[in-house]
C-alpha cells in the first residue's frame, strides 16, 4: 500500500498549483459532491483532494495519454522509463521523434515514457510545443534528475484505480457542461491571460488560448454557477480578467513564478482566484 502523501504531481508543469494548495484548499468549498478539473495539467489540486469521484480533462493529448498509461499499464511504463539516459545527444534524439513520420508508430507506453523523460530532463521542466505541435524545450543539464519516481507513479496508479476517476481529452467545456450538477466542485486552471505582451505562456498545446477563449470560459463558469455548482477559477490578476468576472468574488493571491525563460521574470506575482460561491 502506497502512502497517501505519495499521491502527488508526477510532472513539473508551467502554472502548477502545488505552491498555492494551502490557499486554494482554504478557499475551496468545505463539502462537495463530485470534482471536475477540465485543465488538469500536473494535477496538484486533484492529488490534494483525492476525490472519490472525479472528472479530469486536458486538451493536451500527450499529457492525457500519460495519465491513462499510469492508470492502465504502470509496470510497462516503469520498465520503459528505465531505458532513458540523462545525456544531451540522447535527449535531442528523443525530443526529435515528434518531428518524424514514425512518431505515430510509437506505442502509447513509449509516448508516455517520452513525455515523462523530457519533462524531467528538459530546461526548467517546461512542457512547450511550437506552432507545429513539436516539443521544443532544450536540454536541462541536470546532474541527477529523478526520471523514474516509482513511489509517486505507483501511488498515482493506485489512486486512479481505487476511485472513480474519469479521464478525457476534449475541449474544456465538454465534460462539465455534460456532467456537472448542483453541489459539484469545478476547478478551472486555464492558460493565463498574459500580464504583458511578452509574457504569454499558452503553448502547452498547439491551440492557443486568447481573449475569446477566456470569454468562452467565463460563459461556461456562469452556466455552471447557475446550475448550483461551486466554481473556482485561477488566472492572472489583470484588468481584463477582473472585468470579465466582475459579478463574482475575486481574491488576489501571491504566487511564485518558478518557470520563466528569464530569471528576472521569476518571483512573486499576483494571481486571481475567482469564486462563484463566495460573496463579493
């Protein structure tokens, strides 16, 4: 039996919420029915709450494949992770696979193993693709990266199998509008509205997430709130976001931006936490 504290994010993720868990969990509803996370990313909130019934989703197909392989084929995945090398030439060979026609011939295990390996060995643990959907983060030059974190991966495998966790790879709106009902808790952690014209980080998937997508998300939030769902949204504390959600309660919280291409861009910044169930 794996310890419950081993159930934690198995990837480093831009905008990951592990550092904000104490604040977000305090702002979360004390009781709720089912849990929904349409932009699951590395799953920090999911693995904190460990709900018995959860619907998790992400538009990133490679990421969702990793979750499915951890759930369904943990032994084969761990065996595949053993094959990787912390070497620059090897890294760029593995990174280049999605630029080749035979990429589609890789097994789902090999694809999941590749994503975990690249995440653990690339610079700053970013997951970023270019306009063609190709992974484009350089080698990280870490001395001893933990490529195969077996206790965590097995704990996540156990959690996903011992609970009703439904995993999907759809648009963020699809599963919540189809499934969420009164008393359910929905946490949205979308690509953030950029705080400046140079700070946009929406390239974890090929499709961007601009102003129109932010407005569409707001409309989904309004619909869910009208159903009686508890909805929490994380985003940048920008004028645009504050105006977009001005009918709801908006909390400003301090977060450390750990992933940035420039050291000067890291540090404490304001993030917005929007709550549909809290008085303004």
